[in-house]
C-alpha cells in the first residue's frame, strides 16, 4: 500500500496542540536568564531589571546568531526605500537617464551623425548615390542634345521645302 493512504501515515484529523501563554512566558524568561548568564557571567538579576526598562524605551541590539555579529554586511536590498520630501528634491540638478532613455538618445545622435556625413558625401551610400546622380545627369544631357539635334534637322528640312 502506498504511503500516506492509510490512517496511520496521515496528519489530517489530529487535534491541534496550543502552548499556554504562561508556558511561553516561562520559556522566554528561561531563555533570557540563560543568555544573561552567558553574557554577564551569571548576572541574571541584572538582566531582569534591564528587561523591565526595555519596555520603557531603551533599545538593545539583538544578539546575532553565528558569524553575523562578526561580519558587517551592507546589503542595499535589505534597506527599505526611503521617500524623499519635496523640499529635499533638487529640480535644477540634471537627473540620471534610465538605460532605455540613454540608448534612445545615443540612437538619435548616431542617426544625426550619419545624416551629416551623408550630406557631406563621406559615407559609402552617399558616394554610390552621387555616382548614380552623375550617370543620370550625363544621360539627360545626352538626351537633351539629341532632342536639340532632331529639332534642328526638322527645322532645316522645313526650311529646304519652303
């Protein structure tokens, strides 16, 4: 029979057990006494009097477990984000651009540089365009000369006939 199918292996249906508040207080007091014995070398009475003043506002740093107390760690993710007041904000100071904004700005600047170089004729595409333009101009000039020659011939033929 597979596990968990029988009544013996299942945790469901059992009665829940709660710890009494008196037991919790007694356990906490025993833990405090044990910790104070370790720290102060047996001064449990001092710790009890100090714990009464703790409730009045004195804060004591919690004891770190393991090597946490030895190593000072600065985790930027651990601190909550603090909201700035409107008076603290400096509007005159230029703000940092996000990665997307910076990439967009670089892209626009690159297009502008390319456009200027293209107008100056320093890019490969501009050279190819200028070469095509030169060829087309020559063809148009030749076509215009041909038309002029044909018109002159027609005029000369008309003049001969009259």
